[in-house]
């Protein structure tokens, strides 16, 4: 067991995030969203040759290569309490991509991404108990009913896969939080991506034997991995340094619209007025929930600042020692 490092004399205040959205941050968010949806559209071009399973397998390989280079996980130092959420995250990661790409193959890019987006929306709505969130949930449900309304040409299997992707995305968010508390940096995500790639390795071999891929299909699958995994990940790291987190979350709600537009332009997947209305309902529900949460969070902070200015705290004659309980932003010391 290593000796705990010496405690520094003073703890610097935590770095504050950006308070304003810079033009570079906006451009990066737009580029990241378009890259993600264009990558999915390009990957779907390889479906006739290697199918959604083959495309997802290649995408998992690319994602693992990128995240391993960035995260550099130390596998030998992982404990069981760190391994089990990583293992679950790997399973969820692969299932989410496979169900989404299969849904794209059956119902189109715009509808599949909209249904998948219900996962993070559900996480956001269940986190609070305000009346406005109930209204947002009802609006989102109305949009989903519009998208999944019974009709002769409805592919309910594809829609069910889109909802499965939504559930996986919700689990992905919760597991990422757990992994982030147990492992520093991107080690947990990199380890999960590597395990997911290993799970898809035999799948990729079987697909290659049964359906020999062409150079065009492999190129499309690799492009999907780069554009939908590597570029968005690196772009998000850049964006979160220049864009406030609420603004970043608000922009994420535009992804179903971008997916519908890319599906229309690249794949010729046209949507009717009911589909556009359903997409708009889901996007508006998410935007309202995030926007109102942002305003609500500002009010207590402003009230606390006013109370502090009106009634300043008396100064203590003797300073209290620094400890982790008094400073929640201070990382715990490494005692391993």
C-alpha cells in the first residue's frame, strides 16, 4: 500500500466553467452534431453488403482505438468495484449502437435518432418533480405517439429497436456517472470501449466470412466510426471548455432534427408532416425542460448572493483546517 501524498498547504478554488458561449464553441457543436449524423448515414450505405451488425462491429473497433489512445486505462490497477460498471457499460455500449443502426436500417435515420433521444430526455425529466416537467413529458409522449401511430407501413420492430436504443442510452448515462466516480479521466470509457470491441471481434469475423466485405463497405464503416465516434468525442472535449454545460445540453436536443435533415439529403429518406411534428414535439420538450432548469438553478444562486451581501458572515479569528468534508470540490486523497 502506497503512502498517502502530503496535503498541500492551500487548495486552489475549482476552475469555473465558461459563462458565455463563444462562436468557436457554437461552430464546434454544429460540426460535432453534423459529423455524428453524417457518419451514421454513411455507415448505413454499407448495410446492403455487411449489414448493420458489420457496420457496428467496425465502429466499435474505431471507437476503441480512439478512446484507448486518449484514456490510456491501467487495466491491472482496476478493482472489482471498478470493473463491474465497466463491464456493464461495455455491454450497454454495444447494444445501444447495434439497436440504433438496426433501427436506422428499418425506419430511417431521423425517426431512429428521435426515438433514441427519449433515453436522455427521460433521465432529465425524472430528475425533478415540477409541473413543467410533467408537461414536457406529456409533450414528448405526444410526439412519440405521432411517430409510432398505427398505419399499414409502420415498422414496429424498427421502432421497438429505437426504443431499446433509448433505454440503452439512459443506462449509458447512469453507468458513465458511476464509472466516472470510480475511475479518473476517460479510463473507464476507454476500457468499456475496448471490451465492447472484443465482444464484437468474433461477430466481425463471422460477418466477414459469410458476407465478404468490399472496399467500399469497409470504407463506409470506418468513416462511420471516425465521424460518429472519434470526431464527436474530441469535439465535445473542445466544446465543453468554451460553452456552458446547459447550453451544450440544450444544443443536444437539435440532433433529431439534424438526423432527419441528413437522412433526407444523404439517403433520400423523406418525412411527412406527422413525422416532423413528432420530432418537433420531442425537441421542444427537451429544450423547455433544460431551459427552465437553467433559470431555476440561477434563482437560488442569485438569492444566496443577495443574502450573503446583506448579511456577511463574521470572520473567524482562527482558520479551520482544510478537509474533504468542508471542501466538496476537493478530490479525495489517494490512499491506495
